[in-house]
């Protein structure tokens, strides 16, 4: 995943799938209790803000009720923007509130996530928000009932293909997310959370090493390089290298490998831990100084200054094992990364534009 250009001007915030599910749950339970259609509800977000949600469809009988709203992500380019979010409720179940599988909401199949294996992928904060509205309505109507909730997203399976859910062991749909109930436009929080969860899943399933990489292209090369490592051992950092290293620094891994294309490698070597073009650019003078220290003639080193893209480095320095420039580049990347983590062995894999790779061990 990469950042899209951020529009100018004030940006409109949106609401999470968890907030939408909570609004639908409140509306559905109200419709079930009162046996009347509900058009709007007001819920309280974790931060105390009250928000009104329109209910676009409401159906009920004496047994159950279902209410639907549309997710509004504001100006954030979220894959779930505009998606139908629905909640069906009925009385019963073994607990005060029981969460049941719903179409298009994923099921958790691997340990390491904040939701137990075999449960719908509804994160803890949305679960608590829904429990609260249930408790409030039951108290308001003086009812002593247990309630079952089934959240569904009709297009959820299709939307999930655009997320990292499958590699986290979440199958057949999206996750119901949100810690604040709100969606900040162009925030990287959701992607960073998926990185952290990916590492947690790897550890919970017995892995003591992971291979972090920038995306599908580099990951394909790295999978061929480490064929014994299962899929869950590969974690895509996108552009958020600093956040990925921070997570690695605080979990019981015994080693890791970082794969990077040359364009990211030259940025990391210069100290950039967010490598998106909106956030950083490669320092040609610094890279030329690396070449100088590696013993290349001044004329060749100065040629770096005329390059438009880092991939052009392979035209100046053959991309092959033992080439001093790439040894120096990897060593500089190692120096930057080492400052971000506890003492931990790691390998570096540099990848060029033709998908050739060079491996540098610890």
C-alpha cells in the first residue's frame, strides 16, 4: 500500500466500520423491542462525541430485526467507503451479548489477533461499543434479556481481497475495526495496525523470524529465497519501515530479513524511515559520497548526481555480488536500521529493477 496524494484544503473525517455496526445494532435492537421502524440513531463514540447515523433500511418481526447503513469514510480513500454495513439482532444466546458470524465479515482462523480463533473479526472496541448500546437499551426498557448480534457486509468478501486480511488468517470477509469510531483522512493507522498484527500472528504461530518487504513484487522474490518460511512469515511494510522496526524491537523475534528495492534502499541509507515520495526523496550527494568511500573514481561518482531515479544506479555499478557500491549501500542501511532496534541479527536483500537480488547476511 502506498499513500495517495492528499487533496488541498480541509478534509472531512469519516466513521469506522465499528461505529456503523454499533449504530445498526442500536437501531435494530430498538426496532425489535419497540416493533417500530427506526430511521436515525445517535451513538456515543469512545471519545464522548455523539454522532447521528441515518438508517437506510430497517426490517423486523417479533423474533429479530435488521438495520442497514452505508459507511462514510469522509475524504479518506478507504476501500470500505460506501459499503453497506448491517446488523441483525435477536434475543437469546449463552452470554449477555453473543457475536455471531455474518456474511462478508471475516472469521479469525489464526492466533495472534485481539479476537479469538473461531470468532467473527470484530475488534475489541467495536464489540464494547455494541455491548454498551445493548445494555443501555435493555436498561431503558427494563428488560432482562440476552442478545445475539450478527454484523454483515454484503460485499465484504470482495472488499477483503483489497486488504491484508488473508495473510492475517481472517477469511471470507473484512474486519469490523475502529478504536475511536472515526476515520482520519489519509491516515496510515490502519495499514500500520495490519503490519503489527501480521508480526503478532507470525509469533503466535511459532515463528521466531519474519521477512519484511515493501510489497508484492519484492515479496515474490523473497518467497523464492526463503521457501521454507510459511506465508504468515512475510510482512509487507509498504513505506512504514520505522513503524515496522519499532514493532520488531518490542516482540520476541530472534532474527529478521528486510527486502528492499534500490529506490527504498538509498532512502533508508540516508536515514529516511518513511520512504513514500510524499515524505522523502533520495539524497544523490549522499549516495555519491558512499560511492566515493567505496573507492570509485570521481567522474563515476559524480554521474550519480545526474540520475533521475535510483534504478539508474545499476547502469553505473553492475548489480552483482561483490560490487563495492552495493556492499557500501547495504552497510549504510544496516547502520541506520541497527539504531532503531535492540541487538538482533538481520539480513538485507537488495533488489534491482530486473528483479535480481543481492543478499547481505548479518
